[in-house]
C-alpha cells in the first residue's frame, strides 16, 4: 500500500510544505509556465474558504473553490496539495475576558506550535497625557521554530531544545488560522523559536504577509531576537521598515551569559555595535526587552548600567517587566513582555510576548 502523499510532494521530488511557501510556489509556477500573479489569488480564496478548510471538508476541490486559473494550474495544485493547508487548528483556548486567544496548531509532521491573539483598545492608553487615537486592535504573536536552541533560563520554549525550523508557509499559516478569529493588525515574532535562526523562512513569510492578499504594513510587524549579530547586519536591507526588538535582559555580558547561554556567541559590545549600525541605516527606534529577575538583574546598579548602555540609542523600553520586589523602572506606559516565562515563586507563566 502506497503512503499518502505529503503536502507539497510529487513524483518529481518537489517538496513544498505549504501552498503559502511563497518563494517555492513562485519557482514552481515559473518552471511550469504559470503566471505567478495567480498565487495571491489562490491565497485569497483559501482565506475566503477558511471555515470549510478548518471544518475538514471531506474532499477539497481546487477548481470549485479557486476560480479562473489555467486548467494546468489546477492539475498542479491537485497533484501537490491534497489538503489546502499543511497545518491544522488543533485547539483554541480563550481567556475569561476574551482578550487573549491561544491557538494550538498541528504541523504536517505532527509537531505543535502556538500562536496567540491579543485584543486591546488603544484608547485606554495615553500618549502625551491624552487618550491615544485608534480603537480596537488585534496583535498576533507567532512562532518561527518548534523548540529553540538559545536555552534562555527564563523561557519555557528554551527548555524544549531545538526540534525543527518552520517553513515560510507554516509561519504564514498561523496568520491564516488566526484570521478566522480576529482581524489581525499587528504581527510579532515573539512566540516559539529564535526568528533570526530561521532567517530565510522568516524573511519570506514577512514578504508574503506584506503582499496581497494580507497587505500588512511592515511598520506593524516586529521581529524579536536574542541578538544574532550576522542576521541583524542584513535585516534592514532584506526587510526595510519593520520593527526590531532585542531581548537584552541584562546590561552586562556576564549576566547575559548567566541567563542566556547563547549570549556567549554574541558579545554584548559587538551586539551594541551591530544595533548602532542597524539604527543608522533604518532610522528607526529599537525595542528593548528586559525581564527583571529577582536578585539577578534588578538591582539599582543594573538600572544605571542599562541607561549608560543605551544612552546613544533611540530606543523604546516599553516597560522593564518587574518580576522582583526590589524595584521597577517604567520608561513609558506601554508594555513589552518576553516569551514563555517559566513560573517560579515570583514569576507567573506567560505564554507569549505582549506588545501594544
């Protein structure tokens, strides 16, 4: 008995995990003589039929659900994508106030990743002493890897170890699944994994999200990193306009190495030089994430060291998250919380970063 075909596989050996793998789809369309302009049309109709897909329509019929494609394109889609999505929505958990929804998404290989929708009303905050303009908003926190090799001591995902990278399409499919619950305005790469360790897939996924039919603004997409220097050095050229967040968490190299073992490969002085160059090129503020760990990085001396470290930068420390009783520093009235906090006596568990 022949095994069922994997998503995106055919007898010629082509491997595309997801129809939302934009780069691979463009290459296959061009090689088969199809106009790549049809790809966003395919994506649009998949989103329009998302309820049918998530409810497990017994047999997906490409020619009925996606109109006006060349006949050969339907043959291509049928032979390569038995299922229109490579992932499935396994379960959804809503908070009691319905402001947060956690999506547990099952990948084609049986692994799971989380995506979290955070809803908020910008008018509840203040800017310049006045209520902020806007209204209801929804931010999606997405994952870029299954597990993570960074090993940060405060991060639940880090305790899993690294399993595998997501393809660009698997990253985009988190946005697709979330779109059935909310109109997503912002996307933050602050879920499972280190985004810049899956650089190519993350870059391609952002390009898909900012194109048709998603049309997200690059200014509303944030990539958070522990500080992968060689990736930061090329990020602005590849993705101009998006927001960069850095999980700093300590003002000195020895403390960073204590709580973030991967920091040994990225010395703080070289990281700050890289960020300085990034800011010079991008002319954008950098978001600084800092978790205050009791007795580790939360002393008054650390606050002074942090101020000195950042004095030449244009940064937004949305909030230095207080996880100790010693002191807390508020640099603005917004919040920025880092991912997957492991619960201890003084640190409640958080499933995802929150930026709004």
